[in-house]
């Protein structure tokens, strides 16, 4: 009896020790957070881990959550709708990711944040990826959100502009060195354009009916209509210069060392876009919480305007996020032709479709 009690005491001590170690281990891991934060996270270690017990064997074991972050290319807006839908509806969490979304914009170098490891996923365009790789930043595109970029050259309705060549003789407000603009100047012989630096305001354009301004068809036409100005536009992608817009990218290191997290991110983001396209009015208030300056009416306008740019083209058959070798090769060649790239880049390293759902 004495020996049995001693054995029982030893077993009880071991069990208590294991429980203490288990509880301490759980205390070192964070729980999932669905709040959007302006502070990027740096860890890709599990954010939560719960071991099953006898009392919980009837319930499914929660997935490990990995702390990751993404940075968008601007303040929160419908052009990021799928990402915010995936966050709000728990798609990232369901995929095992404890996600933080950080807003981008002027002064924020997203590719540098990604390359440094402070953020795991970024948002950009085909030309940005190729230019970054030439500069030694090893980022890789993993899904193409917009099959056609919403970027356009916007002009006052009624102006005699039917083609890009009709821009000659006008003031055009554009960002200096923009890839699409360098391409258009050569292809359409725009030597008679008065090139004006775009400075994120529309007053100069509004006051000059013959001028043209860069913008997004999901945004500026709405803002100008509110001012009583009707507009039309030339979509940049129709010029032949057609990068994927708001594509998502990560680093070579993430793909090599954390492919499961990359796949989870892509699949959850695509699911988010499918949900947002079907339910924009549900998600727009979530976006507005991050960007109170944008009215819901404008968000509704943007959401409707962007749908054919996201699920049209190759996405109509290949699904949201699809990218093709032909499109990447064309952009590679065009950037060399306009001397924005010194030499062609290896596109097999610039993008991958391995994480896209199979159709």
C-alpha cells in the first residue's frame, strides 16, 4: 500500500509538472486578432496553439494561427475590398493566419517593408515588381487582383478625345516617370503634350476643360461628378500597357520557408474577393471604419465600377487572381523599350501561380 501511494504520488507530481509546462507554453502564444493595425508585425511564428484534452475530443482542434501582416498600396478603399472582407469574415483566421492590414500611401515603401521582413505580403503592379527585382529586392507576385488596372487618363466630357494621340496639344497631369505614360509617349508620339506634374489634387484639371488628369475610374469620376463635372476617360490598359493591378506579392524567402502560409493567404484573399464582389454593401462600412473620409456612396460606386476589372478577362475562365506568362513577358519587354528597365528580368522568378486554386 505504501509503495502504491508512493507511485501514485509520483504520477500525480509528473502530471502536475506537465500541466504547468503546458499552461506556461500556452501563455507565450498570442490569440488571433482581426483588428487592422498601423504597426506591422515581424513574427511568422504560431500565434496560438491549443492541444486537445479528453473533455474537448468531441470538438475540432483549432488551427495554429501564424502572425502575418500585409500592406496595401493606399488608404483603405473598395479597391482593397477582398482583403478587408477576408479579415472581417474570418477567412484569414480560418486559414490559420492572425492577420494585420497596414495602409500604404505616399511615403511608404511597401517593397522595402516586405524585403525587410517587417511585413509579409504587399500590394502593387506588374511593373513595380519587375523594377524592384532589377534593384535587388527579391519580391514575387502570387496573385493578380485586377486583370485590368483601374488607372486611366480622365478628361472633360465632350472633348474631342477618341484616342491617345488626341492628347497632343493638351495639358496632361501625370506622375513623372510613370511606366504607362513613358510607354504612351513613345507609342502614340505625344511630343506636343504639355506634361504637368500630378500632385493629388483635381482643382487644376477642373478649372481647365481642355486638360487631362491621371486617376482611377473607381474614384476620380465620382469626385468630379459631385462637383458637377462630367467626365470620360481612356483606360491605360487599352493602350497596350497592361499591368496587373493591386496584385499581391511576397518574398522569395516566404515562398521557400513558409509556403503553407503563402497558400493560405492567397486562398483566403481570393475567397474574400468573391465575397466582397457579392456583398460590397456589407463590407464597405468595415472599410469606412479605417477610412472615415470616404463616404459609403462613393464606396458603392467604386465597388460596382471595379467588378469587370477583377473577374473579367482571363479571370472569367481562370478565376480571380490568375496571371499569365504572356502578360508578364509583354510588360517585361515594354519596360525595357521605354528604358525603365536596363535589362529584361527573369519572369519565372518574378511571379508564380503555384498558390492559386486549381481550375
